[in-house]
């Protein structure tokens, strides 16, 4: 499936808009990563344990969005974006969303 942050797909014409699709996950750091990440945060800089949690959450949300688009009959997702909100202390909601479309190849 084609996924783009743009509003068009090169070499294709959008034949049908199927609506907004999304993938939502809520993740926490967990005790191990939270403890190690908390200790590393004292020194400042990049915190690999937190990066790993963020990457896993974005990847999972992305896969759920793809599944939603597939179920809607989409060929592509345009206008794809991520959003993240702290759900409660230590837990973050990650949302991947865009517009599912059907495409027709242009000649």
C-alpha cells in the first residue's frame, strides 16, 4: 500500500476518497525501561530506552492504520500524520491517521 504525507500520488489519479483511517495505541515505558530511562534523563541528551518505546508505538499505530485502510478497500493513504498525547503520567497515546483512497494509474 502506498502511504504519503502528500495529497496526491505521482503517476496516479485519485478515483475515490474512502475517508479517514487511523491506528491508535497507548503505550507506557514499563518498569525496566522507565527506571533506566529515568536515570539517563538526569544527564540529559538522547534516551535510547524512550526512543525504543516511541518507535514501537509509532510502528504499531502505523500497522493498525494500514489494516484499517485495507479493510476500507483503499489502495493508498494520503495526508498521513502522527499525533501523540500524554494519556496519563507515564502513558502516551500515539495516533497514525490519513485519508484512504482508491487510485487509478494515469497514462
